[in-house]
């Protein structure tokens, strides 16, 4: 099934447009595809950064941070390790995770 789409406009520098055109030529796709891919990467990174910030501040649990970032708990743990962010996990977090998994 094809995703619905919407047309938007943006002002970009000539240099950026030329680079997008170059990438599109090399990838053999249209400029919209290049921009969509770039925005997909950016939005994923943005979601991850918000989730990590909330987790660092103790505002959300590990499972909630993973949910916010739209990744698995295991991926979130891996990212936390790579970024040297301390894992904050206690009994309360375990109970919440068990409820989420339908075992609590």
C-alpha cells in the first residue's frame, strides 16, 4: 500500500539544491525521494534525541524512551551504552515493562 503524500515547498540555498540534484542523479531517483530520505533520517534522530533527553532527566522509563524513539528496548540499551549514558532501571521500571508486555 502506498503512503499518502502532501506537497510542501521550502526555500533552499542554490548550493543545497545543486547537491540534492547531484545526489538524485547518482542515486537515479527524483529530488523528492532524496528530500524524503533526508527528512526521514532527521526525524528519526530528532525523536531519538528527545527520548534520550527525557530519559537522562529521569522523566521517562527505558521502555517509554524506546517507545518515544520508535525503537526496541534492546536498540535503546545499545544506544545508551554507545553514548555512555547510565542505565536507570529499577523495580518500578520492570513492573511497567511487564505490564507493557502483558505479563504484569
